[in-house]
């Protein structure tokens, strides 16, 4: 009998997952560092940005160390890195590093929708699909270890996401294990094995041949590739010396993920959700349908924090209906003074006043724009988080921006929990950022909290702000005004552009 009870509890725990919200950038480093250090054989990572900086090179050095360790234990390392072809990694990271890690350590790289891969693009042209290939991008952010542990959220691999750059992001991750981690691995492998993901064409690519002639002064591919490996090794060896001092400076905990698992309770409600690729590499959104399902259930409160907020017609309709049902809606996004994406801000600005017109006067959206350093932020300079808390029950954290790019073109992932404790924790985190924001008035103009320019009514609505874009630089205001001229044309061209914001 005792043995049966043990088996039941063991099987139940294997299907449960934890849901650890990670706001702090040092914790975001620690969770990845500790997982990587403890990996037994498999590390799968998919990112939109894998930048040419300290964070990226540190990751590559640690991947190399882990591959070597796995080999020493008599195993074959299974380390796979899937990155969007338009992401910053492939615009700046030397091909020497990629080739060195592939050829010497068996670390596998793939590009998603590689427009520079001749065979891939020829197939897309034959299928009359080259434009769609350019439009569809991999926006997933997954870090999966041994099929048992997974981190997802808004963070790419770039210094700014971990507060080690001059300008940094306010972002959020979530860590899980168990069944949700296994589901994320299955998602990753479907993308990895899909025709849309291709192996870097380094050995025969035109870029490599031109580099051989221009950089290495040789027409011998064999000699050139040997020199590339030597250069790749030298780059990583040089960077390796910088890692320990930074680990000590930031007080990175090598056992962090184990401590988190000990602290967190199992949550059987945790759900991984990701968009779908069919066998031909064609993208199909699943994220938006699931998010709509959850939003439709709201009866009390919807709290959203999202970096790029360009609402679709369907989202505006949902928000309007919920406001008339008495549901409280709070939205926190970037201001023009904080955003790193003027184009996306223009898409949001087009709908800012429309958002404030939704719902009855007694229950308007409470819309806030992050002001970062202008309100004394210790968190970061720009919002990059993509999260929502619904009714103090649901928590949603992932890569999905509430914009038309995520809706129509980008592949996205998220981790969902139906746990009041986590939902309240997420709401509190968002509220701590809202304290560094200006509320947008009923007239669509932000109100400065330290000035007497605005009036507040009995419903908590404000109006009377004096600046459309408080604290924004003049050059950014001019850019947004330029973009607005196109967006306000309301023709097929402007609508096409808006769908890509």
C-alpha cells in the first residue's frame, strides 16, 4: 500500500511544474548560469537576439566548457542553438566563433528563415513564398536543460537584459520544470527539425569565400577554415578570462536553480504554450487564441505590462466589452522617453486616445507610460517585459508583445499559471514599475504626477496634460510624427506597415 502511495506521489510530481517569476537581472543570470553548469547532456536555446557582447560570449564560452565536460564523461554533447536570421547575433558575431564551436565541439547552430541560404530561398521562391519568409521571424526565448528545466520570458542574450550595459531593460522571466519543461522541449525540437531552420552555410557560403580572400589572403578553403578555427578559439579564450571576475562581482549563485526548486511549491496548473509550424515551415499562431480565451474569462481585473502595445481590432473589442462588464483594466507600456523602438511606439500612439475612449466614464482603462530615469528608476531604462495578470488568478509571462507583429508574423511562447499567489506576485511587480510611470488622461495626453496641470475625477480618471510626449527627445518626437503621417493615411500601404509594428 505504501509503495502504491509513493508511486502515485512520484507520478504526480513528475507532471507538476513550478512557476518561479524572475524579475531581478542578477537572478536571471544566476538561473541560466546554474542550469548550464549542472547540465548533464542537453542544452537547447532559441533566441531572437544573441548579441555580440559580454553576455553572448560568456554563453558561448560556457557552452564550450560544458561540451568538453560531457565528452570527458564519455557522452556526446547535445547543445543546440536556434536563432533568428535577422537577430543581432548574425550581424556581428564572427563566423570564426560559430565554425570553431561547430567543428571542434559539435555544438549545433541553426538559423530560422535564413534569407542568405541559397537553397532555402530557392525553395521559397519556387513555392512563391519569399516575402512570407522575410516577414516570419523567430521571437521565441527558450533555455531548456536536459528536458527537465526551462526558462522563458522577455530576455534575449544581450547585456542590456541583465543590467550590465549602459542602458538596460526592465524585463521578466519565469523558470519551470517537470511537464511544462518537457512540453517546451517538444516545441523546440519541432522548430529545430522543421525545414524553416537550416544549418549555417559556413563551409561553402559566399561570405566565407570572400572573407578568405579579403581577410586571410588565401583562395584555399582548407587553409582558410583552419585559420578561422584558430581565430574563433582565440576570441573565446580571451573572453574566458573575464568571466570569473564578473561572476564574483555580481555574486552569481552556482546552485541557484536547486535553491529555487527547494523554495517553490509544485503547481499542477502550469501550462506551456507556443505557436505552431507545419511540416512545410508555415507559421500558425496559437498564442493569440489562448490569450483571448483567458482574457474572456476575466470578471474583476486585467493587468498588462507590455513593451510594445499596438492593439488589434479584436483586442480593442475585448477590452471595451470587459470595461462595460465592470472589469478593471490596467495597462503599463513604454513612453516615447523610454522606448527603444520608435516605430512600435508610433503604432501605439495612433491608438492611445482610442484606448482612453473605450468603456463607460465610470470604468475607463488606467493607462500608464513608463518614464524610467525621469522618475528615478532603479529597475532599468525601458520596459521589455511581456506579462499579464488576470483576476488575481492567471499569470502569463512570455515573449508575446501585444502588437500586430506578434499577432501575425512572429513565433511566440509563454508560460501560464492559474495560481493566485503567483498572479498577485506578478501584479505587485507590475505595480512597482507603474510607480515610475505617468498616467494617460481621458484626452489621450499623459499627466505629470508632480505638476498641478491635471484634474482627477471621482472615478480616478485624469485629464489636462500639457505634453503629448513628456521627457522625450526632440529627434524622437520628429521621427514619430513622420511615422504617424504614413499610419494615418489609412490605405493598403499604411495598413501593411502597421501590421509589422
